[in-house]
């Protein structure tokens, strides 16, 4: 419906027109008897209402690729967006650093990009949706989240996190608990 699409544009246009109309009105000779009354706050209030109303109709956050890109790029975990055959569609900055992804990686198999996973690890990730592995003296946590539209599978989001520090801390606490005798305090 064309009327629904033009309504937000009309409301945003009113944001600029209301203050303009009120300014022209205050400059006209007809307004001379009311010079002591300032229309600026009223004009700004009406303009703000139209602006917020217009933006709510635009659904700005849903349509803003810039906001999406900023959020996606700022995530600390390596994120890979893959199709149902695990071909890379998109990745974030952390995936560049952790996995070495670059623009030439688009279309490549995620199974070749995440080199530290064995075929059995991939099988477990596909079935259970998560897997923790030790590789290159580092611990990695992988999670797979399906992307669906209705019943149709569009792909997956693969979340790869380096959890080495937290695992080492857990091991230190466990080692300390094993070496400490609560009865003797030694």
C-alpha cells in the first residue's frame, strides 16, 4: 500500500515544515500583537513529536545496515555465517584474527577454515550444536545456531571462542583443591 509507505516520509517532512511555518508566521505583520509570545518551544515540541512518530514508522534499527555491521564487527567471539553446506557467507573482525579469514575466504568451506576440528568434532558439532576442543595448546568453544525462516534452513551461525584463559584458571583452582587438605590445612 503506497499510502502506508508515504506516511513516514510525510511525518518526517513535517518535522522540517512546522518550525519553518512558525518562523514565517512570527515574521508576518499579523503576528505583531503577539510578539511577546515565543512560538519556538511549541514548534520544536511539535516537530519532535512528528520526528519520533515518523522514525517509529520507519523501524530504523531493523533497516540500518550500519548498526548491524557495527554490532557484528564488535563481537569478541569469532562469528562465521555459513550456508547449509557450510560455505562461508560472512565473518566478523574476530574471525579474521582467530581463524585468518579474509575476503578470499568467502565461499570457502568452514570445515577448511577451522583447521583444528577433526571430522568427528564436526559430526558432534552438527548433532549437539556445541563442541569444546583443545588444539595448539588452546581451548576453543564452538557453538552452532541454525538460521531458519519458518521450516526452511537457510544456514548456520558458527560461534568460535578462545576459552584458554578460563580453562587454565579452572585447572589451577582444581589443582589447588587437589593439593590442599582441608583437615590439616596443608
